[in-house]
């Protein structure tokens, strides 16, 4: 039997037909398996992961992405700490250089460029760090841990991984903007990388697997109405004896319509020294809308200095609650000093004198020399008519203060027999470099 195929009508025998059919079947199987792995890259070690077909959202990246998940990237083989092992990873070996601005799309036959959907930021580690100087300026990594809220593993470290927006990409102008701190879910594209320097670090989820660099991110979409809490600050900061504010946005998602009740608190270790409030404590959201509540943080002078305290924000509507964890840094103000006078007021008769103690106190480890000067001014109409007001002098007029120490000077105030009765204000000015403070003493001159 003869079969005619092709434009030249070539004759093909039955044995040849059999060989062609076998080769075609093998080709179909290979293509089918390739498509299966592209969609479901949860494969055993030793197999390859071909490039995906999802276009890059970043025009600087020519690769096409494989749709996967956190579990698909890091695998399900735990190490002694519970984090994912290198051998269990789904995209071994990953890119060789996390700083490369043109990383390879494939290494050893395995794709390196991935896309994950619906992951949530663990905001406690959303920080800007690891900085370096480049010809066009100083640039830092933006680092976060992300978790898969749908992960079924009882090992939390097999449900989350470290991701970074890279400093070199920022210098090159191809990095995405830093994401806000939010409860909303993200879709992320980036390159898989293994960093074996952090496999024993809890902030790195006890694994070396990262998405580093993140090439692009976007908010996930859903068909279920919901709301999200968002802050544009990656980190809150407040000084001791001070307060600061930040805006908390409540965004309606996917047609959400309702009232969201808000609450906030700090970790118990600083609850006695740091207060947090939200105003207003509830907001109403219409479909497609948003609202803002102002978070106010007040730190007492004794609030413990630390860069990684936690502020918890909660939003509740019906049976839905979202929790946003924000990192708070309580800082010590720059070195300074204060000045006080004792007593702060005194009464003199014409022709008399009085001494007042001026105390300078170092604050926040201030060390330096403070120069003092005194001036007198009438404080009422009667005193302004006096031809001879009180005189004031300081001894010493220059004082050295050691760190967290104190020192004193004596203010001597004298009146003459011609000083008109009335009220006078003595101002003591204290200067050290750019720092300047003052104290006042009220002097009443009376004939009695």
C-alpha cells in the first residue's frame, strides 16, 4: 500500500508509516508534558522546568514567566528549623547573581522567572536595608516576607518566603516602586534565587529561597467583596517624649459596601509607655470608595528605644477581619540639654539683691559647653518708667556638661535705691552650637 503526502506526493511504505506514527506519538507526549509542567511546576528534583508563557509586566525583562506558588518555588522538604531545603526547590538552581540587572531566563535548562498570585505581605519585615553606593547615588534593597494564605501546610515556614526589590535595579531605573504596607493580596513577578547565607535566620523563613529581584507587582483581583487596610509608610517612627501620626487607608475592594470598625494596640512590652489611637474609629465605605483614619502614636520619655516594635491595626466588618502589622521604631532624640531656674520668681526691695540657681541638665547624652547670658526687661507699665532697672549677672557664665550630667550657675539680681517698684523679667539664655534654650525669672520690686 502506498500513501501520498506533501507537495511532492512522495511514496511512503507501511513500515515507514509505522515509524512516523510512533515519532508523532512521542512528540505529542513530549509537548503535552511540557504544557503540563508549565502550568503545574511542582516537579521532582532532576526534571526541568521550561519557560512559561506569561508576559513580563516589566519592559526591562525579556523573559516569560511560569505561573506557580510559594510552595511550588520552595518545595515541601523541611530542614531542621522547618524552612525549605535547597534540594526540595522547584526551580533549582535559580539565578546565579541576585544583583544582575539582566538575569538569565533559564539556568541549566530550568526557568528562573516566575509569577505568583494572591500572596500576602508579612509587614514585620517590610523594610529598606542593605544599602550601597552607586555612581548615581545610594540605593537600598526593599525586603519583605510574603505568605500564601491558602497554603495547607502546618509548617508556617513552608508557606512563606523572602522577596526583595533590589538596590541595583533601583540604580538602573528598572525596579518597581516599593509596595505599601497593606492587607491586600499581591501578584508578583520575579527571579528565583538561593541565598545560603540566611538559612538559619527566622526573618528569612529558615531557607535560602528568595524571589530576588522582584521585577513587578500588582494587587490581586477577586470576585468576593472585601476591604483592605493600607499604610504608605513602611515603618512608623516616633521619638521619646514625642508623638507622630500616619494615615491608614481603608479601601473597598470588588464592590465592598459597608462599615469597617477599626482598632489598634501595641505590643505589651511598651503598652505602659506608648499609646496608639485611631480617629475616626470606624469608617463607611461605598462600592469603589475608600476612607482614611489617622493613627496617632505618643511615646513617653521612658519608652524603650528599639527599631522593631509592632503596632497592630485591625479592621472588622461583619464576619470579616483583617489585621495589619506595622513596624514601629522608637528613637532617642538627638543630644540636647534643658535649663531651669529656682526659684522662678523673687521679690526684692530697692537696694537689695537675690541669688537664683540656674540648672543645666544634659539630655540624651549631651556633652558640651554651654554659654549663658542674662538680660532684664520691664514686665509692666510701672517698671518701664524706672530709670534704673535691676541688674543681673551669672557666675560662671560658661558651663561644661558631661553626658547625662548636670551643672549649675548662680544668677545674681540686684536693685538700686532708684529702681522703680514694679515687675521685671530676667531672661537667661543658654547657647551651645546650634542649640539654644532659655529660662525666665520674674522679679517683683516692692517697697515693702
